[in-house]
């Protein structure tokens, strides 16, 4: 219930309202989160998202033990997310910290995508019915690249798409794992 609430309500609504009033193709979470009065909201967003990904990915790994080797990837991604939301992005005043902020945020996202790509690939090799998740990750990557090219920057549109789709993908996989476990018990 808690993960459903986060995935279907809290994360989408909070993320949407966090970006409200900004141009989704010329701005991004870093710019929005480092404007006066928005830093706290940015940190709260990071905490909510980190809690969700931390819990759901650990449950996914628990449901598919052949992916145990991926266990260190998510804590690394979440630590980098924490560094990203707490490191200021003020390129004119703090260029080096802004550079670190970008690196932390980018590598955090790439690690999450790598986790999802490898996890769903291994899962689909185990059982073909899970191929839809692997193809979904490929689609997320391709659409993310398209949004990056379209805006010319890592934009709020890209970040919104990435956040919503990865959360929904993780939640769908978790539901499928839970149904599989219920069937085993019956």
C-alpha cells in the first residue's frame, strides 16, 4: 500500500507541482531546486524518490535472486542522488559545485537505468513473459535521448518523463512479482 501511494500519487503529484510554473523544455530540476525558497522542496523530492527506489528495487532483487550482483548499484545511485540534491547548482557563483551537481545527478540516473536494463534483461532471459519490461527500459532510454536532443539540455520534460516511467515500470514489475508469489503459495 505504501509503495502504491508513493508510485501512483505522491511522486507524480509532488514532481508535477515541483515543476509547476517553469518551462519544461528550457528549465530543469536543478535550476528549479536551487532558486530561492525551493531548495527544501528539491531535497524533499530527492528523499521521497530515494525511499521509493530503495524499497522497490530491494524487493525486486529479493524476488529475483539471480540479480543479487546488482545490489550495490542502487545504494550508489541513491547516494549520488542525495549528493545531487544537496550540492548547489549555481553555475555563476559556484561553478565547480555546479559541475559536481551535474555529475552526481547524471551518474545517479545512469546507474538506475543500468540497474533496470540489466535486471530486466536477466529477468527476460529467465522467462520470456518479462520481455515487456526489458523493452520498456529500452523505450525509456530512447525517448529520454529524444527529449534530450529535442530540448538540447537535460530538461524538466526529460526528468518528469524519466521519473514517472521508471517509477511506473518498477511498480508494475513489483506487482507481477507479488502475483507470482501469491500463485506459488496457493
